[in-house]
């Protein structure tokens, strides 16, 4: 796997993991009882995007290491 290929694979894995991590721990305004006027009741109160980006980076790194190991061992 070349450097550019590895970077592309990591990029795809990162975005896939991000979309899997986004819904965890999110409370909507309706659930918390704090609906602000002019907003959707389903909008998150505190999305915690920084924590989710860090978790996504770590998980994507682990998944990438597994993919890289399989790629090099099978010599694809």
C-alpha cells in the first residue's frame, strides 16, 4: 500500500466511523425539555463534536491498522 493509498483508505475509514459515532450520547432539545424558540425540537443540546472527533480518530486508527495488517499479510 502506498502512502497516498493508505491516506485515502484512512480518510474513508475516518468518515465512516464518524457517521457511526455521531448519534452516541446526543440528547435532543425535546428530551432535555429546553426547546429554544425558532429551533427544531430534535436539534441536539450539546453535540460534543470535539470528543467525537477525537474518538473517531482513535477508532479509525485502530481499524486502519487492522486493514493495513490484512493488506500486507495477504499481499493484495
